[in-house]
């Protein structure tokens, strides 16, 4: 009986050790939705009002593959700079996961960032846009869709530029993203 208990205990330890302790991006969103340092918003793709814009067939295809956006932004203040560093490190650690494929890096006057995706090259289900600024904080955007591809992301960006969308309906997070 003692042998059986030892065996079961050893098996349980091996099983628990094999489980990934790294937080997923979705878990991170859920865990921080109510955190006062964060601004969180889930918005449907229809907020972009792309049906009012003249688009090419490729742009229409890219827009139709969108479902919604999840936005999470950490607003940095003088009082939470330690929390900012900690949260920024957590996000960067999550995004290091091999399941995220890097599409491009961003380096601009506003800050630095990266665009990554989850899924296959020709059937992306999620695009992650991360950007941070030493002064303002960081923003994490999950673009959720169905069967997008990397070319669709570029077409989508061009379509949004055509739409003259200025962040209406985003409230507090729109102000944060604008600067």
C-alpha cells in the first residue's frame, strides 16, 4: 500500500511539473480587466464602420475576416512606475512563447512595439499588437478573426486608413492611444 501511495504521489508531482505555469495572453487580459492601472475594452469590428468606405476586393475580404478587438492598456503615472515595469515584463514574457509568430517590429517616435499572430500562415485567428512608451505606458490589442492571413493584416491597415476612423466609441482608451 505504501508503494502505491508513493507511486501515485510521484506521478502527481510529475504531472504537475509538466503543466505549463506560464500565463496565457487571454488569462492576462482576464486577470487585469478590473485592475485600476488598466483600461480595458472589448469592441466589435463593426465599430470601424467599414461598410461606409469604398474598398478593394482584397480589403473587403480582410475586413470580413474580423470579429472583434480586445484592448488592454496600462496607463503609466508617477505613482505606478514599478507596477508598469512589472506588467510590461509579464506581457513580454507571454509574447516570447513560441506559439506567437512575429509579423513585424515597430519603432516610431511614439514608442516601440511588435505585431505577432497565432495560427497557421494562411489561417490566422488572432493578431496581437503590442506597443509601449516609456512615458505613457503600454497597449495590447488582440485582433480576433477567422482565417485571416498576413496579407490581410496589411490590407486591413490600409482599409482603416481609408475609413478616416478617429477612435470614436473607444472612450477613455481612445484618448490613451491617441496620446
